[in-house]
C-alpha cells in the first residue's frame, strides 16, 4: 500500500476540515439545529464540491456542465452547502484526500492509470472517499467500459464489481428509488465495490451526467431516452442520493427514516 508523510498529512487535513461539516449534514437530515443561537460563515472551502477526476487518454470530460447543474439541484433540494463550480483533480494528487466525493466520466477507452494513481486512489477509497464512475456512452464491453473494468481490477484484484441490490442505501439516502437511471437506460442497476459495509465505488452505465447537463442558455443538452423528462427527474434524484450517501454512508439504512423519505416522492 502506498504510504508517505504527505498523504498522512492530507488525510488528517481532510478529517479535520470536514468533521464539523459532516456533523452539520447529519443534524440537518435529522431535523436538528446543530448549533442553536450561533451563526457560522462558511466559505467555499467548507462546502461540498463536485470533484471530477482527470486522467490520460480518452475523453475525461464529456459532460462539462453536468456537475454544475447537479450542484444547483443539491442546493435547492437539500440543506447541504455546495459549491457551484466543478473542481478537477488527478488521482496522484494529494489534494484528492480533501474531498469526500469524486466523479469520473468518459466515452472512450483511456490509458492505464499509473501505479501512483492506482495506489493513491485505492488509499483514498479505503480511508472514506467515494468514487462515482459514469459511462457516458452506455455500451457494455466497449471503449470506456472496458477501460473502467480493467482499472477496477487493478484497484481491487480480489473484490469484483457486484450488482447493488434494490434495497441498497444509495437508493434511499434521500429519495426512495427502485432502480438506476440516467440519460439512457443501459442497465436498471448500479454496480459497486463494497468494503466493510460501505460501497466506496459506484459504477453507472446510464450516462447520469448527460441527464444533468444544461447548456449556458439553460436548455438541456441531451434528450433522456426512452423515458423523457420523468427519466431525467429520476436521474437527478439518483445523483442527489449518491452525494448524500458519500456524506452519510449507511446512516439511512435504518427503516425509521422511511416515512421521511416517502414524503419526498410527492
């Protein structure tokens, strides 16, 4: 496993900087006021960020407007404070450890990650990070999908991708969903890698980013096929669920929260 002093310091900084933010998120979800009578000024550094992974070869940014739109919806629908702009990071950058959530997308084959990138990304996931991989073309065993499955085998050679069950927490962390969604419907389910009851890597082949993306004039960039705007709405719900899961893990597994989630379906 890749270890060095810089990574250790980055991990400590991530935990220290985000600890109270995570506490606030959980309190807000429960309906509690975390610090009654006090007001805190929270700058961009303390807000949730949509962080996109940059890699060599292929096309690492096929939906450049996707993250911005999802953050708008996250702010509008939840009490999570978020940045609107997307942050870009590479897997071998120690800044990776400052963020609880990383998004990786593409529509082409890409070059293998370096050993340092693999080791750093694996350490990030093992220490609490969440990676969402989004296939923008939605074709199994082709292009981006082939490269993704190759790299996941390098990350976790003894942990194959598994189909996430319909009762997985990620499908009920904020909205109650019964399947996966996106711009296309290549698969009705998500796949993932789970370590010690926490799914650290989530893989969608339905082009979530394509369903989220709006151009600068406010028009949807891509049609959602075959379900149209209902399908797009579900894709946003799934995106928000994944973000909330990255912040709270299996917190919402408890059935006591089910009535509150059901209210959001109306």
